[in-house]
């Protein structure tokens, strides 16, 4: 993997946000948006996915966290690739913990495929994180839950959906999360296409402010 974009905290670093881009994008694509909404004590890490052939896009090579094989919710998934990508996210979390930031001061988030990976990685991470934000995402390997889940039901979660990642995926994910977590927050933004909006970014800012208060 290429070196991630890292935006240092502008005050004493006491919390970290790791944000994962969508298919075909890079860490650069979200770095400035995340830097603009995080509080001064929060460091932002925006990694770039490895480049690989993607089945859904006729085998073209592009930055992708794992292979996408179909848009059918019950279709085959790249289980090995998803688990491998989650290990990479866990390793970034572990590095922050080694540097003195506790797990409960780390939020993992992402957009689309990155949002899917953020959700999966947070649920199977053995320590409680501060929260997870999944924009236009879904829960990969959803049939493996609750068995695969290692975090507690108290993990704060903010999710939303749009028309490109099929709305039913969002609704299905929301209903699965309701069985796994105490109070997942799920929002749909009327008219929002496969992108983000000012309203959505404000909601993410509010979520991060709430989960990562000054320490």
C-alpha cells in the first residue's frame, strides 16, 4: 500500500480518525474534507487502497480495498480480500494505540467500499473503538454476524445510504446493525447521489465532536 495521507493534529494529539476512500479513489480524495471537519486535537489518516483488478468493472485495475464481484446482495463476496483489508485497518489502529492513543479515542470511517470496510473492521476489532462512520456503505460478509463480532454492542455507529449502493443494502445493513449494536444511527439524505453533501458532512462533524471530545 502507498503511504497514507496523514494530517497532524493542530493541538495536542489525543484522538485519531482513520477514513477509507471509495472504489477507484485515493486517500487524497477525502483528506481535505476530513481535515476541515475534525477538531484540532484529532489526527486524520487517509490511506490509499492497493491497485487490483475489480471483477465488477470488467477486471480493470484500480485502487480497491477488496474485489467487488456483484451488486446482488446475496451474491458472492471476496471473503479473503475483505478479511485481509480489515487486517490492514486493524494494523493502522494498532499503530495509533502503540503511539499512546487508546482504542476508545479512535474513529474509523469510510465512503462506499471504504464505508463497508470501516464497518466490518470496527465490528471485528477486539477492542471497543470510539465509533464508526459508514457513508453510502454496507456490511460485508453480513451472514457471518453476530458470530464474527468482537466489539461490544455499545459501539457508536453513524451510517447512511444513497441510490448507487442500492438503497435496500442500506436498509438491510441498518436492520442487521440493529441486532448487533445498541443504538446505531442510520440516515438517508433525500436526493443525495453517490457523493457527499454539506448536510452529511455536518452530521459527520457532529458525530466526531461527540465521540472524540477534547481530552
